[in-house]
């Protein structure tokens, strides 16, 4: 009887662990991905500011940060504060990557 109970407990524990394994692996992968994404976002921002600095020196229009974030990572762009309305206008074709209205360009 004791052997049967021990066997059943080990079996239940094993099945429980096997069912949890994909969740644990997925959680670890998700943590690694978010860490990598934060590094990539910081690198993107550094490059973005450098590009805009060069554009300013050349008297070119500056790129819009909200739209650039959206082009880099859609979720990140939409999560950024104050960017949703500008991004939706960009998606609808109302503004360009500089944040300027397309209808008024060239007038």
C-alpha cells in the first residue's frame, strides 16, 4: 500500500512538473526577450537622436520620434505617451514620417 501511494505521488508530481515546464521555459524566454528589447530600444533612441542631429545640421526636417518608434516596434510606439493619435494619423496617411500633414506639404 505504501509503495502504491509513493508511486502515485511521484507520478502526480512528475505530471505536474511536465505540465509546468513549457510555462517556465516560456516565462524565461519572455524575460530574456524583454531585456533584449530594452537594450535594442536604447540603441534605437541613441541612433535616432544622432540621425536627427545630423539632419538638423543639414537643415533637413527632423524625423518624428513617435512615428520612428512605431516603425521600429509597433507595440512600443503605441505604448509611448502621447503618440497614439499621431501614429493613427500616420497610419491613415494624414501625416508623414516628419509629423507634417501631407495635404499641406509643398504649399
